[in-house]
C-alpha cells in the first residue's frame, strides 16, 4: 500500500523539474533533484516533504519575493499546459506564499488569488489573517464575489474558525461576525463545493456560538433546497448534541415516538469485533412525522472516565402507526485515530435528540 507522503515521488520531482527548467532562469535540474533527495528525505512525512520542497524551491528562485512570484505564476501556467491538474502535492506553492510573502501583503493577495485556482490556498491564508486581521477579512469578503468558484471557496474555507490541520485564528473563533457577510454572499452559490464550505464554516461556528447558527438557520429558511442543505449540514454538530432549538427548527420531537425492545446483542465484545444491538421505534402520532435516530457510544478512557461519540442511523418520515425494528453494528476494529481500552462501555439510543437510558457492554 502506497503512503500519502509518497505523492512526493521521483516521478513527481522529475516532472516538476522538467517544467521549472523552462520557467526559472538558470534552473539546474540535477542540482534541484540532489537537494530534494538529501539525507533524511525518506524519513520525512507528508507535511515535512511539502515544507522541504518549499525550501528547496526557494533556493532556485530569486531572493527578491517580488521577482519570485511571477516565476511561480509562469510555472503554474506551464504545469497547466502540460496537463497537470489540481493535486495535493502542489500544496508547496501556497506554502511558499505563506512562508516568504507575509511582509508583502499586496503582492501576496494577488498571488493567493491566482494560485488557489490551481491548488487551494486555504491553509496559506491563515498567517495573513493573523497578521492583517480585518484588512484580510475584507479581502476575503471581496473574494466571495469572485467569478471563479475556487476563489469564492477560498473566501469561506480559509476563514473557518476550526479549519482542520490548519493554524488557529483565535479572533475568528472568539468573534465570527466578520465571517457572516461572506457566508451571506455564498449561501446560494451555484458551486456545490462552495456551498459545502459554507456549511462547514457554519458547523465550526456552531461549536462556539450555537445561537448564532440557529439564528442564521431561521433567517435562511425557505431560500431553496441548496440553502436548506447548507443549513442542515452546518447544523450537524448541534443536531448530534440534541440542541433543542435546532431540533425545533426541523420539527423533531420525541413525544409521539414509542421506543422499546432495546437489546445489546453482544454484551461482551472482543477488540477487533463488532458491537451488535437492536431496538424498536413506532410513530404514535396520527400524522406522518420525521424521526431522527442516532446512537451514542460511551468509550472507556484510560483514566476510567467515559467519552461519548454520537453516530447517526437515519432521519426519515414514518407514516402513522408504523413500527420498525432497527438492528445495527458498531465496529471495534483497531484504527489509528482511537485507542480502545478493555472494560465497561455504554451504549444509548437517541431519538429526535432525546437520549434514552444507556446500557452497558464489556470490551474484552
């Protein structure tokens, strides 16, 4: 199985160097490859290889940033002509702008706008947001009206308060008000990737300012199915938390839902196997109603406490009187992102945000 870091392969660097020799004056391909494959390269992970590529490229570009940026643009144009499309390994181009262009605001803003149309600059804008604050947010708002969807996406993805794997921008997490005009501009964007970014931004905001997102959901209600999908996806954390106001927004209530026959089918689960459970729900109402079904796993932590994670089963309309048996499994296969500790865990069923009494099971 190939590793993600192996995107930075001999074939990649050979192809890149064949482009750079045409766009960078006096570029020495052999020396470039030698500098890339200096001792320790094989041990570097993906991000380290990306940063190393940035630094080696800097050695072959003019030290004057104002002269280097046009050569980067020429190189991207040449890559496009050679048939290269957007690919993760080219993330060193945005990193170059963030690393060497922070003191050159005007040049870098134009370069970010250009480069993001080839490879996303969502991580590269973060240092500029930290250094320039409101000035950079005004630029992001301008980008939200750009004709190119990738630039519009940058305007919302780059200012996400909790963008994964990116450096934090504390002022946006504390006060997201400067983000809202951007989201307003993009709430009915024709591009699905832009709309999805708006939803992810809303979901980030909801983790610190839930009432703000609920107010936006109310304000945007009835604007069409695409905007409705943004609200729904942007409210996913609030829904998992069982936030009453967002549940009310979607008409989700549990008073007319009967819950019974909750069984843990595998009271003892071996690590690597799956927990199996079942339960029954019935719509007691005289009208059809939407029922959102989730379950919570209370994972045992190393210190003996429990940590809850919620998983969605379904959300759909049930006709009056309809009764359904639900059978589900939850894997305890070993994964790199979670450590399982043997002992008593718990399982609960959540119906329209209301959590039912939990049952225990043992992981062995």
